[in-house]
């Protein structure tokens, strides 16, 4: 299930924040990612810390702060397994003057949440 999401990028601190706008009750840190949950345990936001470095390494594309500051739209895709929920961020970036649709899987699956 893909949730449309808004995007904020903090250029100075290199933090990409993808969120649905719903109120956050709790958070879970997973490596360079912070997954935010609502009061009914639904995933409502994901922060990527040290985003340019982390995303460049994960996607093996040179993604700098200027590229990330251009991200204006995103989606949070949630795959429900039997006991595990997989979360993937999706957003377009411009690389070498071409649009590239990227998919960023959260490194560790999240368990015991609602979708």
C-alpha cells in the first residue's frame, strides 16, 4: 500500500523527512533511519539521517544535498508480511538532467505495526 507523502529536506543537517502529515506518537531508530508511528501504530513518517551519504551508498548513485533539496514529492510503500512489515520510500530525483525514480528500502524490517 503506497501512502502519498510530503517531503522536507534540512540542507544544513542533511536530513530527509518523508511524512504523511499524521500526528507522530512514537519513533524507532534503525541505523540511519527513524520510523515514526501514529497512536494506532501506523507508519506515518521516515527520516533519513546523513541522507546524501546514506542514499548514495544504498543506491550507488551520486546523490548530493542539492539533488535532495529538489525532492518535492514522495511515497511510503508498505508491504505486509506474516509477521514483518517492509517499508520502502519512493521519490524522483534529477541526476545528470534526467529524472530517476528511486526506491529506498528501510534496512531492517519493522515488526508489530499496523498498515
